[in-house]
């Protein structure tokens, strides 16, 4: 029971970390929505958090064998590999990357950063999209907090038995 409880905490903790990264990236995007020149002289590029699994984990291997149906029976169910794998809770890899989409062009010849045609290059950031990202990250964080609270209550109630 304790191992499963700590696994639940670790997995939800990873989820909360990813949601915090998403909230940070969204806050940076909203703060720099009108930044026409960064340190490199280019418009600010939108930050996006990308989350991927780490390939080669026992779960990844088993999932691949289940999906490919490499060893099917009469009922089309492959035989699973029995045994216990060591707990590895670091199965996610999250990174903040830059969105390389084209900047938004606004015609404003009086702006100091306007090009020779009078267009200002603004970051391609849509505030509505960023607000939706912020709300979904907040809801994801709250969901992971709820999982931790539920696991904590289950552990407490099981100790009272």
C-alpha cells in the first residue's frame, strides 16, 4: 500500500510540475505579447511546454507489445510479461520550447520598430489562446491536487481501520 501511495504522490507531483511550467510559460507569453524586440533584436517568441514520455521504460515496452498484438491468442489478447518492475516515476520529460511561427505584422509607420514598409513585427501571441492555456493548466493543477488529497484521505482512513 505504501509503495502505491508514494507512486500516486510522485505521479501527481509530476503533473503539478508540468502544470506550473505551463502557467509560467503562459505568464511570460502574456507579459511579452507586445515585445517587438528581444535581446536578439527579434520579436519575442511564444513559449510552449512540450511533455513527452521517456522511451524504453517497461510500461512503454509492454504498451508496444499490447498494441502491436505481437503474440495473440484466440481472443486476440497478447500474453503479458509477468513480473514486477522497479518503480520508476520519472517517466515524463517536459521542456519549454519556442514557437517559431511567423510574427504578427501590424501596419504602424510611426512606431520606432517599424520596418521600411511601415510594418511592426509583433509576437504571434493570441491573448485568448493564452487565457485558455492558463485556465486548462490551472484546472490540471487542481485535478492533481485533488488526487493527492484523495490518496492522503485513503491512507488516513486505512490506518484508522
